C-alpha cells in the first residue's frame, strides 16, 4: 500500500485530517493502520451480513407470494 493509500485509510476510517495522517510515523503509524484495518474488516463483515439478510427477506417474500 502506498503512503497516500495509508493516509486515505486513516482519514476515512479513523477520521483523521489528511495533513495529520501524513505526519504520523513509526510505531504510531503501524498502530493506527492496524486499527483502521480492524474497522475496515468489521465494516466488510457488517455489509456481508446486511446483504445476506436482504437476500433472506427477498426469498421469504417470494415464497410468501408464491404460496
């Protein structure tokens, strides 16, 4: 991942300002990027669960309409 991509993740997922994300270095940067990744993984899991729920509701509605 490029520095710009890392800064983008810190900005979008952690709410940091672009200027501040660019200044973070070393252990602090690694820590914040790890936290951003945890948030990203959690968001992806939630989206998948939402899609699954929507599909289940759609199938139930189709089954009810066909009955």
